[in-house]
C-alpha cells in the first residue's frame, strides 16, 4: 500500500509538471495564430480567450500512465507487475477511446463539428470502453435491478457513457466550474479506488486530477489582458467526461465495499449535479420547442448568475454543493435504499431549482419596478 501511495504522489507531481509546461505553450500558439473563443450574447466572457486548454490533458495523463507501466514492468515485485498486467486491456482501450474524443474535440475547437458527428464518435468510444471489459452490468439494487443481461448492459453502458461525456461538456459554462467539479470527482474516485485496492485506477484518477490543477489556476485566476487565461474547450471537456465515465463504471463493477457503501452510489454521486442539470436543460428546451442540442443560457450556473452572483461565487457554490452531496450520499447509502436515496437527491434538486426560479422572478420584478418608478 505504501508503494502505491508513493506512486500516486509521483504521478500527481508528474502530471502537474507536464500540464503546467504545456498550457503556456498553448497560450503562446493561440495568441500568435489568433485561435480564440470569441464573445457572443450567449457566452459569459467579454474578451477573446483561447479555448484550447484541454489539449494539455490527454498528453500529460497518457504519458504519465505509460511511464507508470514502463517503470512498473521493471519492478522486482511480482505482485506489482501482475496488477499492471491485469489492467492492460481496459487502460489500452480507454486510451484508444480518448484519442478519438481528443481529436474530435480538437477539430470542434478549431473549425467546429456538428453535434451528430460528436455523438457518433462518443458512441464509438463507448464501444471501445466496453471492448476493454468495462461493462456496467449491475445496478446494485437501483430500481430493484441488480445483474442485467449482456445486451441490456451494453446498450445501457453506451447510453450512460455518452450521457456523462455530454454532461461534463455542457456544464462547462463559467470559469472553473467543469474543472472544479471534475477535480472533486477525481479526488473522490482516487480515494475510493485506493481503499478498494484498485491501485492502477487510483493512479489514473490522480493523474486526471493532476491535469486539472494547473488548468484550474489559469482558467480561474489567469488575466486575459496578460495572455494568461485559457478555456478547456471541447477537447478537454470530452476527454475529462470520458475519464469520469470510465471511473464511475469501474467502481460500479466492484461487488461490495468493506464499509457497506453501495458501489452505484459511490460511482455516480460526484456526477449528480452535472447529470441532473443536463436532463433539466434538455427537458426545458423541448418544452420551449427549441432544439435540445443547441446551446442556451438555462444551466444552473446561469440561474445563479441571474440572482446577481459573480462567476466565482456561482462556481464555488456549485462545487461545494457537489462535494456536500457526494459526502451525504456516501454516508446515507449505508442506511438508505439506493432507489429512495436517488429519489431524495432528485427531490432536493427539483426543490432548489424551483426556489431559484422563483427568486430570479422576484428579483427581476423588483428591478423592473425600480426602473419603472
């Protein structure tokens, strides 16, 4: 265990260093070649900002994983070599899928890609993940469902992977939100993997967390006038969404945890807010007779901004809420049936959104009265 703790620390330092080196080079290229995310009425930012920060994620993470496997294969400890060998198949297929989404995201950030094409690539990626052995075939009692037939499990896994990837992509609307939520999820997953003895996936979660740290600093605290600010873009959001989906499915494949916590709760608790939000936004667009795949300003962060919050306050509110929700679900899953727990989560989400909507309307009404008077 001590050995793998040291490995996680080295992985973290390596990825932070690599990402911290790559991002300034991306900024330099973006400003020399005028590769910017232009402001428009739908977007929050008011100045030109490069949106290629996600390009740094995949190379940093995959290089570190290769180094882990390379040095690990030379370990005199047979148990270490055996553990690495067991996980070669899923890691290889995850890497292959990540390349597909990485290239898709880069193309979208540079020249634009239609959402139908992105869905096709996401589906192919999900198929690769399943081929690697990461199949969600057990819901651990959610809606009374435990083991599922292979055909149903394959279809469900594809839908879930595509859903999670898009949830992370769509929540990326204000500085630090997608990266902050993802970093909290990765830290939680790394802890769970380590406690469960899944050390290779623990290192994978740590690596993903490490890639997000330098980006978060540039994204939240960077000054655009000094060419220090950068956005994640689809390249980063699709890659991180894929990795989070992979981690959640791997945790869900654990039969039981010693603590008695339900694996499905651990797997998806950190993703509840972005997943709930994308469903609410999708239904809202359908209700308004708009294309559900075209962007608008109806996400949870837009609601908080409409209340008068600043970007950073809204971002921290959502991230802290996600951390609290994850901790609450982790503790309650030992005492409450998973279906009932999910119903409580959903009811809480709907109640808070209703209160937010009423508060926004009251604020807009008060402002209108002041302007009229």
